[in-house]
């Protein structure tokens, strides 16, 4: 039985077919290999096997994951194929981390061309840009390359800076970067812009990003944006003491926060076309937003509050990457392994999001309408990611891709949560696992 839209099933089938064809493409393999002679001889572990196995890695030990991979592919149950983790480690260093970036680009191109559902907000693709950090294994090579940061208890940890441009309406990572801890979030945000569309994308930023230079740069490139301003922007807060919505004209010769380093400088020209608004929160506090969405009839205070609230989805994205995707349980202890794992998790996260938004959530919306449910039904995203990993090898190596996808959907169709509005309760702090590389995990 096929649940939901046949168009969605066809889209998801095509998504995996597109992934399979990309990996098998000769041009892709040439670009992805570190050397042209790599993977030319017939081996137990081919180039395709290596890429797909890295996509499917969980937090189990490397040897456990390798054995699980070969067991799923083995047709002769009396003949067990083995492959050591040291051989795997040597093989993975023949593949560039950029290979997984290419896979992400290909899947997003497929989405743009074939997705039956493309969610937008008031005609815009809303993109939230935000950064975070990763805790890496305590290795000298990683420390020298990525650097360190201080944890909350002042302990020095090896880590990396990451940043994503996230489509909050479709739950897709449009661009992802991993770099040294000393990297600036503002510089990484600027790198994302080349992957975005000025005419259709509406950018949303938290209070760590706003500066006049960045706002003017975005406005000049044609991007529409919305920043949240911290209390450090004293003039903006003072202007909104007695009003909730004003045009902000910045005068030449006055000192403003121009750059991204919180330093002030004299403005060299008059600036107009920006808008300041103050929106009230349910807890009685308020937020100050800085935007170039000037049409007050279209972008009311209520709409701007709704827009900034959409930004929270990028925080959920990081939760899925780190907690559900178990990213910080890395499958290696080298720079290339870290980069491969990071970009591979993004590819799988996007596939899970497409399954959710194209097939499962529309089906739940239909179920809610048919049953007259009071509360919203929401896909259990943890289950989607888990089942995707369970079925990945069967889908990528099976003879009937659509059949395997339908089997996966039959398990996921009842994997949903009931969302009750205005439900708040105290949450105990989550237990933090001691992070180690996958090769040192038991199972």
C-alpha cells in the first residue's frame, strides 16, 4: 500500500536514483578521487561502496559498521566478506571531502527541478544563517589544524567552527561550512551568499550578526533581510521606546557600529531605507528587529514576529545534526575524516527532510483533516533518520528502489507526535556523552 501522494513517492524514488547515478557517474568519481589511479583495480571495497558506507555510518564502532555493511550486501550466507578498519581508513583518504558537497548540490538541484511541494513564506524562501561549534577528538593534528576553544568549565577542547544556511520552510541545509575555531561567523555567513538567490531568498539572523556594513552589503546585492538587535544597539532601542515601528535614517558623521567586530566608526554617508520594529513576546519581553522589508501593509508587526520565529528551525537543525545524527561521534581522527563525516551527515539530513516534507507531513495533514484532530500531527524526525539509515543499503543496492521505499514508508507512517499548543514544562538537563571516534566505540 502506498501512503500519501504518488507524486511524492515518485519524487523520493527519483531522489535516490539521482544519488545512485551521481555516485556511479565517471566525471564525479574523477573529481572526487585524490588521484586518478585510486580505485582502478577490482577490490572488496569500491569507490561507490566507500561513499555509501560513509553516508550510512552511525555512532557504532567503525569495524561494526563495516561488518554491517558487508552483511547487508552479502548474497551468499555461507561466505562472509571481511574488511578491516585500517584498510577502510586508507581507502577513505583517497576520496576528497568535497565529494559529499557535490552530492548535496546534486540533491538540491533535483529538489528544485522535481519537488511537488516547495514551501515558502509570503513568496520567499526563508533562509536562516547561524553558526555553532563541534567538539573534536583530542588529536594533535586536529588541534593544529582546527584549533581549540574554552568550554563552559574553562577546559580547553579541540574543536571546529561550523555554519549553515538553512531553508526553514523545507528543512533543507542549502550550504554548510566547517572551518577553524578562529574563523569569524560573519565571514562564514558571507561565504554562504554565493549559494543563495538574492531575488527570492529572505535572510534571517540572530543578534550576533548585525552590523551596518553587512546590512548595506546585503541590501546592495539585492537580498532582503531581518536581523535581531541586541541591547548593545542603544540608539535603536531608544528610538523604539515610545513607538513600535519606524524608518531608520542614519546620518553622515555620526558614530555607528559599522563592522563585524563591535567597533564603532564615523558614517561617511547618509543611509536610508532601513526599518526598526519592536515586537512583543508572550512572556512580556520584546525583540528589536532591523530589516529592509519596508512595505508596512505587507510586512506588518505580526508578520515580522512570525518571520523571526521561523528562525528557530535552524536551532532544531543543529540538534538533529549533533544529537540525532550523532555527528560528534566521528568515524576517524584525521582532518579529512572530520570533513567527510560532517558533509555526509548533511547529505543524509537533507534526504530525511525531503522524505518528511514531501511525503510524511502532507499525509499527516490529510489524516488530521479526515479525523478532525484538535492538535497538529508532526513527523517524528528521529524515526525518519533512523529508518533511513536502516534502509539505505537496501535502497542503494536493491533491484527495486520503489519497493524498498514503500516498505520504509509503511514503518514511518505511524511515527508521529502530537503537538499541543502552549504546552510548557521544565526539562531536565540532557546527559552529555563523552565523545570518542567511532573506531573506539564498542557497538
